[in-house]
């Protein structure tokens, strides 16, 4: 029995599920600096910045960065966003957990489950989450959120979005700055989105839209 218990513990560690998030850990920080052209002046709340390509490449989170990915949707854009977040987390050794939502009635409860984990950052992927995010984020101002491939119409200071032409959904019945284009969610664009968005959050540039 002891051998079985020891093997189980090893398997938990290997799959990344053994980390105990109930334990406190140091506040996250940025490792590396933003390159020239990421922003010219500190943006106002709800402003849009257009960073120079690659100006975020040198930035990564400090060790033990706790991230929850909340994903909803089986469409190709959402799948590409999820894959990009997973690849990024592996590259920077972030502690990533995923809340996958498969039913519309579970959208708000799914975000609540993510909040209950008390991560450093909650990342949302999928247009179905935008309206629920608008309901939830303003009530949890101490939690940082990152929306990739969409945005909130009136984000609070703790919500940062990354958009590009073809990816600027703002919620049901609201206009967008560009026509939705599923083909714009390329693996390369999604990879840039998670990196640029995290770089902005780690440097305190939050409550804005990062336009790629």
C-alpha cells in the first residue's frame, strides 16, 4: 500500500496536479522588460494600445505564476486559443489549471470555480464567456483577468483584452471594431495574444485593450 501511495504522489506531481494553491506564494512579477514600442505613454483606463510586434517577447512571469484558463466552445478559434495558452504555460513553466465549460448554464458557475482557486490570473477563451465576464469581473476587482480574442464593452481596471482585426467581439447586441473572422485566429496570432496580454498585466498595464 505504501508503494502504491508513493507512486500516486509521483504521478500527481508529474501531471502538474499536485501543487497546493491553498498555500500562499510570492506576488508575481515580470521577468524581463518590455521592448521599445510596446506603449508610448501610460494608457488611460479603457484605452487601446498597439504595441510593436515582438515588443513583449522578453517578458515572462516569475516562478510559480498561477493561471486558470476558462474556455467555452468547440470551434476552431477557441481551440487555437486554448492550445496557445497551454503552449505558453509550458514554455514559461506557469502553473496552469483549466476550467472547461460545455453548457451555457455553466458559464457563470464556471467563472466562479475559477475565482475560488484564487489564481494570479484568469484567462478567458471563447466568445460565449464575454457576457458572463461582464457580470462577474466588476465584483472581483482584486482578481486580474485577461480576455484573448475578444473584449468587454466597459472593462474595469482588472480586465485586460487582446484583440486584432477579426477578433473584437464585445457581447451580444453590441458593435465591434472589426467584423468577426474565425480565420484570423491563427496559431501564430493566438500565441502572440497570450504573450502580449500577460506582458501587459505583469507590467501593470491593465483595464485596456492591446490591439495586435
